C-alpha cells in the first residue's frame, strides 16, 4: 500500500512505545514513520524488541527536529488529541477521518497524522499546523490512550478502508452447512424417537412442541457433521433407555 498516510510521532519519550507503534503500523499495513525529536533511540534493542518483527519500519523511519519540518511536504495533516482545544477546526472520529484520508489519498494528496508525546499529548503549536483533529470517542472518565494504542486505533480505521472482506462469515471448516432436507429428516427421526420413548404428548401440545423443536434447530445454522453428531446422541440416548 504505497498511497497511505504518514504516521508522525511528535517527541515520543520511550523507545518501547516507538517500537510498539511500529508494530501497530505494520498490523495495519502502514509503512511510513516520521519521528520528531524522539527522546530515546528508535533503533535501540528495547525499541526493536517491542516492534515484534516490525523493525523494518523503525529502520526506514525519518527523524525531524520540529513538527513543522516533519509536515512540510504534506498537503493534509490531521492531529490526534483527547483534550478539547480552543482552536476552530473540523473534528473527526477515527472512522470518519479514515474515510476523509482515503478520499484525499486517492486524489494523490500527501497526508499525515500527528500523535503527541505520551505524557502531555500534542501541544497547541503542533495542532495549529494541522488541518483537522481526530478525536477517538472513549469513556469520558478515562479517555487517555497509550501512544501505540492510539496509532493502532486510528491505523485500523484506515486499514478497514483498504479491505473489502465480508463483515461476518460462517466458517464450516471441513464440513458444509446442512441442507434443509437433511435437517428435516433428522427432526422427523427425533420426533419418532420421542414418540417411541413415550415422552411425546399426543394431545394439542404435540404440534406446539414440534414447532418449538424445529425453531430451535433451524435457527442455529447446523452443518452436516453436526447433524450426524446429533443422530449419534439420539441413538445413544435411545439405546440407554
């Protein structure tokens, strides 16, 4: 993914957090890391270890003396912050920001996202360089995030704009979903076994019980393997009696 936002960590304090941020970036397919005056060496053993295999991002990271220099070649800059700021700017959720970023990137506009130091977050001077703000809605009683967590949340929202998989899927592994005919045959067999056991009512309650049984099994997306397992369970119980 070449057309992607630049991740800019402004004055990060701990090498471990830089490493974990790189790991979060790689999780989300992000490659371009910029560091503004990091306090510790981003290539130290602590940073590399914390990156968990994302040291390539650390090796390719570019270092800048100021936020202004780090953003100089960018055409759109967004700043992440959890605190209200007395600045008039558009404020996006991470999800809405991802959509906006993708639209700009698709138009070949160079974009970057600012993340502040762990203890204080971005300063107003840094935010004044940004076009807009990204605010992640969290519990108002405790909305502060670790640096790498913030990178992961924002990065993942962007990554979701790049993938087009199903939002949910039914995984059957080595079997297949049971056909309606297969399921109904099993239910007929179950009803027959219940009748033979003498525990199946013969009055008007029987029809209601049959419907309830069918509803239980039809709403659970059974597989052919599960149907066979249920046959075994019913046969075992019938044999026990």
